[in-house]
């Protein structure tokens, strides 16, 4: 029997919420490559682990519980007590970085950012202007889900089957409804799968396959925030995302310039799409520019994540 020596991990990822319920898990692990990662679950019980000298800890805190429609106060209190305990146990770790997920409304951040270890960096999804005044809080893109983090052949836009697509829940009177209605009227050959509530979408493999066959992907805002998984999944699959985001919203996440067109109304987006569909060279050029831009942005996000560990060095103690 060969002597196999265990390898000390570069990063210990501590989950403060069930990782099986977090769509961000694969994106996070993707950004940490090629570091060796060990995952520990501390959302119910505290599992002991060994941190070697110079080791790094990434603590993942989630606001997912706050999004539940019928969450009980007793469960919220327990969630907060466990979070306080996690922060207390980790307060003296030299290389500690906190990743905050699922806080679409920013309410969770308001409640505990003053309690994380002094000087630490928090990377949070869903930027909100009121956190701009906190230099230790940095916005990070939501990223794609596991379904889109796969290798697929490059498929030029001009050779794709559908001029546009939308798959997801459509709430009446929302931007989603307006987007689909507009494109069905102006470009009637798109692919639409409209669920009436969350969880009624197409199967994962079909969803990815449609994105890979669509030239444009409609990416209206979500229920609480302008940023959606759909936007990043479209980029991964080579579908050109169309959205009504503003320059300020984009600037909170990405570096300027970006090749992605921004619109103030869905009629503008449909006019833009219809014009490009008649020019294969321009269509393919934009698609390729977006691919190159997103690969660069993805690399910058990975750098931001790894730079956060260096920024946390030497900062200990809880703020009052």
C-alpha cells in the first residue's frame, strides 16, 4: 500500500448556510481555482478542522433565510446566534475573508456588518448604494449557476436557431412581462417558457441547450434586484444578454468600457436586436467581443477574491 500524504488546503471554505441550497457554490469554487479547497459546514454544528500556518479561511454568510416567506422568529434568532458564534471563533484568524450571498435587499448587511472582525473585507453580491460608504464592503458579480459552468463548443450567433429566448417566472405587470410581450410582437420567432411561480422552469439540460442556441437572451431584472443569474448564464453560453441596466449599475460591478449595449426601454432593445439580425458580421463581432470581455471580467473577479485575503492580513478583533 503506497504512503499517501494528506495535502494541506490553500483555503478552508466555511459554510454558514447549507451549501446545497446556494446557487453560488460552484461559482465561488470556480473562482478559487487552482487553489486546493477544503469545505467545512458550520451552519448547524461546528465541525473541527486544522488550519495550517498561512492558511486562508473564506467564510460564506447567507441571507437566504430572510427570503423565506414563512420564516419563524425562533429560526431567525438561531441563525443570528450561530453567525455571532462563527464570527467569534474566527476573530483571530489572520487570513480571513467573508463572502456574503443572497442579500438581494441589503437588509441582512445592515444588521451585522458592524459586527464582523475589524478591518476585514466583505465581498457581497447585489450592490447597494448605501454600502458604497463602507470601504471594507466590496461588490462582486452574482455569477452563473453550476448549470452554465461547463465547456461547450463555440457556436457563432449567426448560426443559432432562435433569435432570442426567455425562460423563467413571469410576474404580471413586471419588466419580465413587458420584455416578452415586446419581443413577441417585434420578433415573433423567439423561444419562451414562462412559469407562473418559482421552480416551474425547464429542465437544466434543456435550459442550457436553449441558451446555447439563442442569439439574444432577455435578462430583465429579478424580483428584488437588477442582477440575475440569467445574465451570467447567457454570457457563459454565448447568448447576447439584453437588459435595461443603467451605466451606474454596471459600473458598480464591472470596469468600463463594456461592449454590452444598455437600454432604457424594451422597444429599444428589440430595435437593436432586429437591426443586428440582418448583419451576420456585426452580430458575430459583438458576440465575440462579449466573450472576450466576460473572460477578462471573470479573471478580474478571481483576482479580487484572492486579493481580499491579502487585505485581511493583520486585522483582528471584533468591532463594537
